[in-house]
C-alpha cells in the first residue's frame, strides 16, 4: 500500500535520517548477484514445496545466511509501497570424492567446454515469503565459475527485490535449494507498526486511546473481519486528534477490528483485532447469533464473526423433554455463517429442529419450520433401517431409545405397534428422509388420541350408571315410607266418609290399620299424622 513520508517517520522513528530508504522504481521483481556470479529470476511463482533431503553428488551451492532490508517500491513519485529486500549468501557445500568424479561433474555441468577449469557450478535457490494471509515463492538460478568453487568457502550473494508487506506485519522467509541438499534457512521479522492506537480497560468497557498529534485529522473505522466474504463496516468517523473512545463491553466480538488512517492521499491504514481471545467477546458472539428460516428446507446462521460450530437435526416431541437426535444420524454440517445451508430432508416438519453446538456444547436450538408449518404436532417418528438383503426394521424414536414396533415394551409406540406399521404401509405417514440406509417417517397420532378419549367418555358414562344404580338401591327405605304415607292418606279419607255414613265394617278397619303398624315397626320411621285418628277410633 502507498506509504507517505510522515507515516514512515512515525513507524521508523523521529530521526529524519531514517527516512532515507532506498527506492526501487517499477513494479517488476528483479534479482542481481555479487561480482563474479551470474543469476536469473524465473518468471512467475513456484510451488512452495521444499521436498525431501537428498545427498549431494559433489560440491553444491547452498544458502548460508539471510539478510533483509526495508525499501520502497515506487510506481510514481508519491505512490510507494513498503517492500522487504532479501539477500541470500551462498557457499560451496561438499567435496570431490576423487579426480574422476570431479572430471565427470564438470563435463556434465557444461559438456561443450573442453577445459574442466572453465566449468561452472549451478544452483536453484527458492525464496519463500509469508505474511498472513498471503504467501509468495520465487525461484533464482545462480551460476558460479569453477575458479570460485572452493569447498566450505563463501562465493557471494544474490539479492531479490522485493516482497511487498504492510506496516506492522510479521513476515517469515525461508530459503532452500532444489533439490534440497540441507535444512532450509528461515527468518522471522516483525515489521514496524504505527504507534497510534492503544486499547485499555475501563471497568467492563474498553477505551481506545488514539495518540495522534494535535489538530491531525484522521479516519477511524470499526469493522467485523470475517473469514468468508468482505469485511463488514460497523462504525466510521472522521476525527481530529488526540481522541479517547469508549466501547461498550456488549459490543465486543472476536472479529471486531479497528482501523486508523490519516486523512491524506495514499495513506497507509493501521489495523488491529485485539479481542480475538477475549471471553466476553466470545459470549457476545453467541448472543448475537441468530438462526433464520428460509423457504422449504433451507436455513442460515447469521453472526458477525465466523463460528467453529456444527449443526445437527433432532426431533422435538409435543410433550416436551430433550430434543432427540435423529437415528440414524444425518450428516453433521459445519456451520458457515451468513450462508444458506440445506439439510437432506424430503419434507419439512414442525417437530424437526436444528441444534448448533461447539466443542460438544449445545449453544442454541430452534425448531425452524414451526413458523411456516404450524405448532408442534403429536406425531410419532419412525426410523426404518435397511439391511444389505433388503431386510428392514422399524422402530419408534422415544426418550428411552428407539423402540421396535412389534415388541412387548410398556411404551405407547409398542402398544400401537401394529397400527403404526399399517399406517406406514397404507401411506398415512409422511416420509421425511430416504436413502439406501433407511428412512424417517412421521406418523400422526390424532386418531389414536380420539379413540382414547372415546374410551374415557364411555368409562365415565358406565361409572355414572353404576353410581345411579347404587343410589337407587340405597333409596328402598325411602320408597317404603312414601308408600306408607300414601296409604295412610287414603285411609284417612275413608274414615271421614264413615263418620258421615256409619261405621265401616270391623274387618275392613282392622285390615287397613294392621299393615301400617307392621311397616312402622320395621322401618323405624315416625308415625304419619294421618294415622292418628284411625288409632284413636279403635
């Protein structure tokens, strides 16, 4: 990226002498050698594969030391990028075993030469450069005259211009030969960074202290740096230094990054992501994650950052309890946030839910299709397992496990096993999943619930009839008393008639009064008032 002079002064120190960086003009990479050597830079990148160690056939050129230097690659007068120049120092490794081998090696190196002393030693040197998230490898070809080939002696160096890098980046450089005659050299270097931004704690909140000179105008941006897709800006403002900004701890997520740059042309932006290991940021990330329903069988997990999570399907029964993992288990999906995912189901069902977990810990669960397909249903999930000879078996997924339909277990699925098997064969169950290994069926249980309630009502009616009959049996004494009362009233009426027309026959009066005494003596009830005149008359 372009580097203005005042940014380099901030990055490399206040001494103006530091600004005298060498400038490389032109966008092309180049290579040059120390006097006496000849070198060539191969076009294009090469594979960064060192390969295995091999034995040297005699004296060979190998890298012995790496040296780096910061330079500027300028496309125009004010359009410059920071670049890492790499110098590889070379030496001769190995010895001749005998003069005949030396003669063969020299003639093999250049068969057109008649004199062996004019033969040259050739080597292919690989430079590998890594600065997250980029990697770049180049191939350098070097030739050394035979006069300089002295085993164990340095022969010079080759300089490569140059690997572009950003301020504050950590770069790693490797060098080895092809084929590889010895262990590769490596060098790690931390490039200078702009000391503008400092992050500190303020209780539960976070303070961003921007050490910018007075009246210096700069831009500040907060963004979410996602592994997939472009960065997502969150907040941006143009400010005047110095500044102290406070962030709420609830806004912290692991991928929240801060970018600062001066409001001048071709300025370098300094970026840091200081909350990658913050426990609060990881908790906030899961709170901000949302499962979103998409038509049919699609769904998506929206989150500001990438999540190391897996998603599986489970079956949620209407009566509550834990969500039962589907058996046989469907493939576990690695969650890619903000991307549409689809499970291999033929049909959707409101009882099918999605569980998102990380490191075997359940983070969230949603029955995604309940909004479009209605509330949970009292359906029974049947699991069909198919064998190699087309012999299959059916079991019902219950909290105690997968219960075989034709079993003597005391579960609902076992009691209704034959009826459920007939429902599957008659097409009354919904097929959710089908493969060579088996299938999943959702069988409605409504009709069995209606039958159960009908039996309950019938039992209630039978109980009421029995109670009524018992009540009638308990009321026999009451019936006797009422019958006696009726007879006494009738007898009283006859007595009134006899007062006016003469006494009734003696036998008739005795017959009418005798049953009354008998009933009264057995029932234990008080005598009715209507019987008193009859007794007095006697």
